[in-house]
C-alpha cells in the first residue's frame, strides 16, 4: 500500500506542475496578444489623427481656392456646407440598410394592439371584463 500512496502523491504533484505550466503559458500568450493589440490600437489612433489633419488641410485648400473669386466669409460658408453634406452622406452610409417598420395604423372601434411596437410590455392597462361595482350590492 505504501507504493500506491507514493504513486498517488506523484500523480498529484504531476497534475499541479502541469497546471502551473499551463497557467504560465496562457499568461504569457495573453500578455503577448495584448501587447500586439495595444500596438495596433496605437497605430490606428495615430492614423486617425493624421487623417483628421489631412482632411483639415483639404478643407483649408478648398476654402482658399474659393476665396480667390469670393469674399472670405462666403468661401468659408461654402466649405462648411460641403463638409456638412459629406458628413450627412457618410452617416447615411454607416446606417444599416434594413427599413424601419411603420407604426401600426389606429383602428377606430377596434381593439388595442397586444403590445407596443417596441415590444416593451403592454401599451395600456388591461381592461376589466366586468364594469366596476358602484358600492351597491345586487340582491
């Protein structure tokens, strides 16, 4: 029996050591992945900042080109309108393509819908099936 206890102790020791190695390997891998992701995020942020300055330079160039034949305020106003239109187009392109359902039509004399279009519960309090009692008891 002593030999069996010794083998059981070795099994426990081996399992603990294997778990420790697995933890260290996973920790090192996660550390390496997060380092790469931080670097990628930093490069994306720098790219966005540079693109913002490039866009500002283009807007300035458009404004200066318009200012050749127009007063400065008119050139700036036209440039702002162009940028606003571009922003609206980009926002429209970013929106999902599915159409939104139209609100349900009201039916006069009909029944209320079971739930509002949002699906967030009942739209109205439930109607009682019997009229409320007025305090007089029927005999």
